C-alpha cells in the first residue's frame, strides 16, 4: 500500500517542463511535504541559533517557492480558456442581439436586430449596424 501511495504521490500535476533552468516537477508529494528531494546535511558546524534561523529561512523559501509554482503552474491548468480557441460563426443580418448598457441592469438591456454587417480584411465581422 505504501508503494502505491508513493507512486501516486510522485506523479506530476502539471505538464513536464522542458526548461533546463526549471527541472523540478510539481507533485502531490511536494505539496504534502514541501520537499523536492531528500535533504542533504549542510557542511560545517552550526550552533543551535544558526541552525534554527537557517531552517526557518529554508522553510520560508520552500513555502514561497511552492506557492509561487502552485499559482503559476497548477491553478492556471484548472481553468481552460475557451475564448478564441475555436472558430465561431460571424454575425449575420437579421441576428438578434442584446445592447449592453452600463447604466441599466442586465435584465433590462434592450434588444436589437443586426441590419448590416461590415467584414474586415480577414473576413471576420467586427462591426455591425443595429436597429
């Protein structure tokens, strides 16, 4: 059971980066332990005060790194942006539209009918005349 848990917790949550300056993966294990690898004992002799200050700074650094990566890599992957990702039909004459007005409530926006369309150079309708 522990082996299965270790395998699941080692799977990346976000796509693997090919950037050599950022070779680490964001995994559930990192989220749970705030550790990317097995820590190595620091070289040198340190007193208790030095050790606690160093540990506190290290924990703060790891925590900041984690939250930064969590925000930039994982949270962005949860919500996909569908806007302009697929081809949408152009407006046509006779289409019924809502006229947005910041001074009125959304359920009171007036309706209009497209009377003329003005396609741009790329064939997309970006301007319309409304009655």
